C-alpha cells in the first residue's frame, strides 16, 4: 500500500474514532469540549514540532482560533434558524459546547493532511493547492459529520441527505474551508511567509513531513 493510501486511511480512521467518541458522549458536551481542547493542543504541538518556526506557530494558533470563532458563529446562525439540532443536551440547551473546538481541530487536521499531500504530489501552484483543499474539505469533514450524526449527536433539517449529511452542508463545508485557506494564503504571500501549505514554496519535497 502506498504512503498516500496509508495516510488517507489513517485520516478516515482518526475521524471515525473521534466522531464515535463525540457521538457516544454527546450528552456530556462539557466533557467532550475538554477532550477536544486537549486533542487540539496535542495535535498543534506535534505539528509545530515537525518544522519549528515562529511563522508556523502563528499560522497554527491563529488558524485554530479563527476557524473556531467563525465555526461558532455559523453554529449559532444554523441553530437559531432551525437548520440543525443538537440532541440530549443538559439544561435544555441548544448549543453544544464542544462545537467551537471541533472546528478548531478541523483546521489543524486539514492542515496536516494538506501538507502531506502537497509534499507527496510536489504541488506548488495555487490552482493545484486550491483543488486539493476543495476535495479534502468536501470529503473528510463530511465523513466526520456522518459518523457523529449516526451516533445520535445531532441532525440536519435540510433535505437531500447522504447518511445524514445534506448536500448543501457539504457545499458549505467546502466553501468555508476554502475561504479560510484563501485568507491565509493571501496573508502568507503578501508577507512572503515560507509555509508549505499557504506560502510560496517552489519545492515542496521535505523528508520530515510524514503525516
């Protein structure tokens, strides 16, 4: 099995385990939030250690914070407009406390696999990277949502669903993550930040990136 196949299999398996944990514990949303915070800190730290630099630290931390904030705003809008519903929350709450941290984790999760794929295929052009991000952000977050939804954590009210995830939600997930990617790309290119995922790197081959 190729290194790419193994990396993708690892990503799908990790999302299944994470989604199962969230789904099985969804009634204890504060506990789930704590677990996701710890997971995010651990993954950010290990990702930073692969290629230590101030720019990398800033990108990882700001990316998690921005994605978490925007994701939380989207959650509030979606819940208030009845587009989806979280189940079995204490005190009759409608907002699951773990959701901002799931969004934060999604940033660093996608960053890691984007970095691996860019390195694997030696992508350098913005067009190649955008296509990669669009595909990954359409497939991986959708798979994660399918797992959590089918473990009973929440449900959508939109029609045309695939294992609980509406086609419209898949489109929104892709637009969201591509928009975040474009924002970081513009900043990195403006300030000539040499980041493999967002910056201007002419030769993507770096042996230390193993996924």
